[in-house]
C-alpha cells in the first residue's frame, strides 16, 4: 500500500525512494539518515531505534486518504509542492524535452501539448494529458483539505 502512496508523493514532486531490497530495519534507517530522507513505514518497530526520532514517520493507516491526512498533519506536507516534476518510474527530476523529441508524441495529442518534459534516465516523455489533469485534481483536493482542517 505504501508503494502506491510513494507514487503520489513523487507526483507531488517529492524526492521519493522505495525500498525493495532485503535491507534490515537498521540498515534501512541508516540509509534514510545518510540520504537525509524521512522513512515512512507501517512497521512500528522502526520507532524503537536510537536515531529514529526525526527520521521515522510511522503511518498507522490502511486507507490512502488516511495516510494523506497523517502526513499533512504530522509534517505539513504540501501536496502541490512541485507537481509532476519527477519521473514517476525512477524519481529523476524531469527536464524540458528537446523539440526533436516531440515527434514521439502521438499526432492527435501533439498539437495540443505544451511544456513537454523528459526523463533522461528512462528516455520517457511526459506531457499534460487527461491522466495528469485527474491527478492534479486529486493533489489539489488533498492540499485544500489540509488548509480547511487547519483553519478550524
Ligand atoms: Zn525516469
């Protein structure tokens, strides 16, 4: 479930790494500290490590919306930080695509697109399609939900 959540953090523009390798809890925490990351986990045991404070964020939630609220509340996460500025596949920061790459975009979409971005790592193009519009709507809703809650 946190993997899906990680995609949303990436969509919001946060430098987000997921861990698939068989690192021990201690190694995972050390890596997070070294890379100056927050470690989001559903494993409460990680809180018990000596250097966990300030790095480990324990998410006690089963629903995506609860995780969204938890991060908004606990660390004041801005869901509209830098939307769609990172590659959804590899987390690399996107750069403006060279004009010569535009011909890869399907012809029926090409005439409507502006601001095409490129991942130099995956060789993948990103442009504002309906998928991005839908996701932007969700991120905006999450950002405003937080403002509404904190204003009370
Ligand atoms: Zn990429």
